[in-house]
C-alpha cells in the first residue's frame, strides 16, 4: 500500500501517523480521550475495517488502531514475526513505546485471537471479540489451507499474481458477500484496493502461514479477563458456535449472537456494535459490576 497515493481515500486518515518500533514500521490511528481502547483488525483487513466504529468509540474513549504487520500500511521488519506469539509481543512493544496501557482490547476475527493472546503481555480490564476466529479448520482443510498459505508466502511470484487476478469491484463484492455480510460501496472499494495490492496480499499470506492457535485455545480456561464474544448469526466465515463454545470455556466469558449480520458485522452495523460494546465495557471501565450473562443475553 502506498500512503501518498491512498491517503485521500483512507478512512479516518486525519488520525493516522507512522511509528518505527522494531522490527516494524507501524501505521496507527489514534483519537479521543478517556479509557484506552485498542482495536485489532482481522487477517486481510486493515484500519479501514474500523471506519464506522472508530469515530463512535472516539467520542467516548481514547482509541488506538494499528495496521498489523504486513497489512494495510504497516511494513514488516522481520517476516518470521507474523505468527500469533511474535505478533502479540510486537503489538505489546508498540503499546509500551507509545505509552498505551489498553483498558480494553477489541478484536475482529483473527484480531480477537490476538487480543486474547495479548493478556500474556498487557493487562486489559476487558476484551471484546467480534466473530472471533477461535476455531480450527477441520478435515482436509486443516492441513491443506495452512500448507497452501506457506507455499504462497515463500513464493515471490504468487502475491503479485493474486493481485492481478483479483478482478474488479464486483468480484470483491462477491467475495465479501460470501462472508455473510453486505457492506456499503465505500467498504467494497477499500477491500478491493487491499485485494489488488501485492504487498498487502503477501503480508496476509505470511500471517496465515505462521498462524497457530492451539496453545491459546488450551489456555482459554485460565484467561480471567472479562470477555464478550459477539457473533453475527449470518457469519459464513466463522460459525457463531465457535464464539459460543469459546465463551463457555472462558471463566468470565459472555456470548452474544446478533441476527441479520455476518462476519463483517461491525462494518455492516457500526452503531449497533457500538451499543453492544459500550453496554459491556462501561460498567467494567467505570468500576461497577460487569453486566452478567443473564442480564446481557446469551
């Protein structure tokens, strides 16, 4: 991605800046005052994923959102640091460098997995996962997909080829619709821009090739941080049952399923997701008792 070229179309670009914290050069967006909330996008996305939710949250909290290494405008410094453990270490290092002590972490899909892994390095008072990718591929996909990602990540010809094969915005719209979500034209155009950028594709494939969550899944019963897992009932990428099962394994986990929304629920209905998040977070961040699953809904 080229900031000089793409800045004009990038959402919330007025709040963007670049930070060098080894080993990466990070693109971050920061706005608002109050408790610090860290936003972590999913694999294949970037800070554009928060275009509707970011300004709503910034009216209430101090919000920070980085592009993950190799995705969006964040440049990878070391390719071997794109797995879950190293990435969590590097995001924590970025937070320490910037003086951010996140009171809450909100993650989408793989970003929700990263949010939970960050409890090893940071001390958030709450976590919110949006269609959290807390399951593993089953059957042949369990070994075939990671193998394909590894092959494509080490072959320098593949990312430019995939970028050229991405097609027009209608193709992007079809792929996004396959997640169970229907997002607006701006969102489609932004994903199309990401899908046609070989650097972004390379960063996403590199992350996928190194992504292993078995250790985190085994640790879920030991994560004491109050956690809300929100799932879209129409999610075709991560089945809602994945979040329901994970919430049941977390000591202070709450599960919430929203009708009519898919994998990109926070992009389809940012105001609704904002209400769900603040209903959960505010009692915790204000020092009151958190909403219980019985009251909150399950």
